[in-house]
C-alpha cells in the first residue's frame, strides 16, 4: 500500500487542524499528529514538567514516539497538523518520511491576515497550549513580524495544494482525498 504524509502549513487560525480532522475522518488508515494536543495533554496532566522557557522537549518526545510507532508499527498515512512555516524544518520532516517510503503532500493555508484576526477574535481555542505568547493574536503577530512564514514551493513535496479562500477548502479536501485513494 502506498503511504502518504500530509503536511499542513499555515499561520495560526488558518484552519489546519479542522482540515486535518476532516481528512482523518474521511481517509481510512490515517492518523493525525497534532502537537497542540500533546501540549494540552502535558499542561493538563503534567504541568510541573512543562518548561517555563526554551523548547518543550517532552512534547517533542511524545510526538516523536507517536510518529515512530505509527510509521514502524502500522500502515497508516500520517497527517501533520502543525504550522510548519519554516522551509528547512519542513524539508527535514518530509525527508524523514520520504526515507521511509512515504509520498508527500503539502496543504498550504494562505488566508488573508484580516480573516485570521477575525477568526482569532471569535474563536474559543484553549489557551493552555500557549507557553511563550499570551494570546493567539500575539502568536499571529510573531509569525508575521519575524518572517517565519516561508511559502511552500512545488519542489518541496510530491503534491502541493494551496487554500487562499475559505470557500476553496472543500475542493482542496476532495483533491487531497482523491490523490491518496488513487
């Protein structure tokens, strides 16, 4: 069976997790990996182990353990629902999967800043995942200010899909599912 790694790329509140959950529900043998879920698990259950500063190595270890198990012990596709805004980080991650025989798909959420700000304002996401920012608006400001957003190029993955408007989400979801199933 051909296995896929589907990587979401986009700023906060662009719809990566919602898209990934929908994809996971519709594709048999797909597992969604979401570091926000792991961060919230640690915050709710092991708060004393969450570092106040620096990288959250425990969160990364949990994620890597789940990824390794899924890659080595199942035949599931992987759906990565993180920001993945930096090209070198994406390349490193995708190479890990390519070395293990996966076919890669990037879904890039390139929505207007004004829409993201509206979604943040009306959203009710759990703030427990935040460690270095006090709000999701601050997260977006950091993503925009420090130039962390490097638009994916066609040569980064076997397949690249771009969402620039919310009304395009269903069409892109259909195309990704069709790519996986054919």
